C-alpha cells in the first residue's frame, strides 16, 4: 500500500495533532463520542486517498496511532464513525473528510459544494437527513510539519504596558500598495518587516503591531457567490496554521522571520484571534472538522434541543470553552503561537464568549481566564479582550479579571461625540480621558487595562469619521443595510470629498483634536493603521468583504503634504506621551491626593480656569474642558500636564488655573507645526481644538 505498513502502531495520546519524532509520525485526535476514527493519507497533490488506517487506541477520549517511516510533508485527514442523531447533537458521518484541529499546515483549499455538508442540503428535512457523498475532493488536507527555526538571539521587546502604543493593521492591506516593497512580497508576511514598514512604525512611535486574524480561514460561500471575499478573516478553519494567502514563499518561516525582524527593531507583534466560533456555521453549515469529530462536545448546543447551536457570536455557532478538551485546544493553540512564532500577545475577538461558563453566562472566574492567568508562558504576554458578544448579558466592559486589557468602546463613543459637539458630554468624556476608573479601578487593575481607541477595523477610519454623516456600504451588496447605523460622525458641511477648503480645514483640526485626546488620555492608546496619514474607506464602515483599494492602505496619501503633516503630528504626540510620564501614568488618579497645598493629582477646570461646580458638570451646553495632572519631581518641583479642549463652534480664551507655573505649549491641534513656546496666564483656543500645555515650578 504505497510503501506504508498494513496497520498503525499504538502510539501515544499526547501530544494532540501530528507529531514527527524523526522516525515516524504520531497522530492523536480527541473525540469523546466517536465509535471509531480513521486516518486517511493522500498523494502529494492531495487529490487521491492512498491509504486509510483505523486509529488503534482510545485513551482518555483521545484516539491515537503511530505511523513509522512517515515524514513531514505527508498529507492526511480523518474520518469519524459514530451516531447520526442530530436531535441529540451527534453528527458523525464517515463520508466527510475532517481536518485535524491541530493541523499546523494545510494543502489546498475549500472548494464549495453541497458535499461538504453532512446532510442533504436540498432535502426538505434539511439537517435531519444523511449525505453519503465523499467530501475529500472539496477539502483541504492537513500537512505534517516540523519546524527547525533558529530563534537564537531573538529578544522579545517586552514593552511595559505604560509605554505601549498599539497599531492595528491587516497583514495584507498594510503593504499591498506599498511601492517600496518588492511586488511579489506586497501584502504578505514578508513585507511586514520590510525596512520601509519598520521605519514608518518607529517614526510614529508605535511599539506594538496588532494584526487582524492570520489563522487559516475559510472564504464564505455566500460572499464568493456574490463576487466578494472575506477580507478580515474572522472565519477560522485551523487554529494552528498561518493563512497561506499572506505568504510570498509558501513557508511558515516567512512569518517567523518577519516577527524576528520586528523584535530586533523593538516592535512587538500581537495577533487578533478568533476562538469564540469556527467556520462551520450553524447546524445547517458545512462539516470541516469539529462538527464531524464531536459536535456535541466542541459546540454549545441548545440545552432542551441539542439539534441547534447556541449562537452567542452571531456566526451560527459558539465553541464550548467550558469543556476541558476544547479549552485545552485553545490554550495549546495560544501556547504554540507564543513559543513557535514568538508572538507577544493576543487580542481575543468576542472575549465575553470565551468567558461564558457553558450556558450560565459570563464570569471573570471562567476556566478560560483561569487557564491563561496561571499559564507560565501565556500570563507573561499582552492579553486583550473585546468585552462583548450578542449573547444575554453580552456587554462586560470592565468586568474581566486582572491581567487582561479590554477594548474601551465607551472611550471611542465619548471622544467622537464630544468633538462633534454633542450636548451634555463633559462628565462622560472626563471619565474616559482620565482612564475610565469607574470601569477598571478594582482588583488592583491598572490604567493600561483600558485600550483607548477612536477608530478600529470595525467601523470607519478617522478621515471618514469627519467626512461622512452616514455609512456608505453599497459595495458590500446588502443595500447599505449592514454595519452600524450610528457612527457618531459628522461631515462638517459636505458628505464625502469636497473642494471646500474651510470644511477640509475643520475636518483636519477635528482629526488632530481626537488624536490628541487619544495620546493624552490615561490608558493604552490604539491607533488604527492608516489614520496617521488620512486613509479612507469612502464611507464604508463594514469593509469586512472588501479585499481591494477600499481597504488597502493608500500610501500615496502618506507622501502628500497633508499626509506628511499628519504623520509629523502623530509623531509629536507619541514623543510627548513618551517624554511626560503623567500622560501614561500606571495608577489611577482620583483627585483626592494633594501633590502640594491646594494642588490635586488630577483636577478639572473650564475655560475660566476655575474648578467645575456640580452645576457646571451638568451644564449640557458646556463644551470647554481642561484636565490637569500634577506630580512632584525628585527635586521638589511640580510638573503639570494640562489637556485643554474646546469642542464649541467658537474660539474661547482659556485662563490658566492656579498655581502660577512656568508653562509651555507643547501640542496645538489648530496649528500642528507650531513650535513649543512659553505661554502666559491665558491662551486663545480656536473652535474644535485641543492643546497640551506642560508646567513647571515651585510653590512658596
């Protein structure tokens, strides 16, 4: 049989997946409910099944066997035998080739056909029927891999949270249109560490590159039939394998080399990961791996009708991380990326789903959090949660355990609404720019726990936030029904591009004011890639299916005078944040500590230079605000950082609050190229402008 032995040796139940030991390959796959699992081997092109073995052993619910003489590069898949009882949650169908959940490399792709479904799609009884067609021809095959990459000398940057500036970008879109990158490498992992990319990130003060999903993912059938693609990649097929669409060399070491070069430049790499659901969709979806291996274990099913998947994710299914083997798979995947690729952290899509204790709802004591917090590898990394999902009680901002940071959408909304001039925003806005202590100051958490952002991939880039009143998602083919309907945006006089210089000047000023707010606030700033030079998506606030110039970074904007000016402004903000520790304080400030007589560690003033009274805070039309933070230096002098903000439609004169210090204007969003200069007791602040003023001096 093609040089293979007649049967497998017993092998070992650990580790899971396909493991080459120099003499052969051990195969191990979990299934608690299967009656039998077969290992199927394929020819090098993945077209013909050349051998099939029954895994001979079942230990602790792990099926395993050893194939002597097998080497890396071997293509394989599984077939699982068992009950076809959809009403009980069991969907075993040995006619369907299954991908190893621990596959570290794939060959071929999904070729959409009804045979990928375990039931007869066109039957009136839908998923209660049984489909006998073989799906192997339409399935990718797992590849046995072995990495000998030499990490000697690699040093993780280990940037302290207080110094972290995150840059969110798409692995392809970041460089697809970057002329300086060799054409064959544009849009690939290789391009991520190109000197042009590194120089740009360093120039604007980025410490941490956060990549949208790079696990192997499936192109949705619906999108393909509509002539669109899944661009963002939130449709994971293989949690251990890097996406081949982003490779120039078809070798996983391409990503390792990129990470190593980024590390050498002092830049961390964080991966956006999707462990809340898989690409298999609802009970009416295809069978790729988990559904066929053990549907009743891997997925959360409706308790009183296990035929149906729980859909807390909005994608049709929800992985059941309350099961120890499912949780093990997630932890093993994370540890693999940390150890084999040296990534520096993870951002968890729909993190609330991961913290659900089965069907009992979210809890900060969920096994997922406990496992990561005690793991000696994972607990040293940056861990970030998207603190919501669509399930019951699905908004959990601030409720994650210590060790996790959280995306703070309240900061996003408050910042957008304050700068567009909404009424009654001062109290909420003040809370957000002071670090959102109401959300995060408990259990010894630090200010860095709040990931502050004004824009992210899910929504419009910053240029569009000031250029469009509404969304413009027509290119998505859903009649502009998809995406958020409320962006808290404003076009300032014209919808979209305009030749009106007054409108454009206003837009530029508001962009700079929001960026000033982002960098001057307590918490961890996250910049959406391209915002630093005015990237646009033409009003599209849901570009998940736009793998084209709507989503790709247009680097010609960076070379324009306008783009260069904005980049220089962002660089200045990052340098200012780095220079003054008060802007990135690790501890929450509550205005209860006197740094000097009558001078609090944090305080609030209006344009008159006086503390806001209770009535002032509740004045819905108040749009002027100053936040001052003060510390005592080692030599006894005081240092203050004053964030001055005028969100009104007219210029205002701001009087400096006491005490009398030597003050310098460091950043002015109305005049981005203005040099640092001393100021007196008052300063004129144009409409919709923000300033950072630093003070020094002694009292008495």
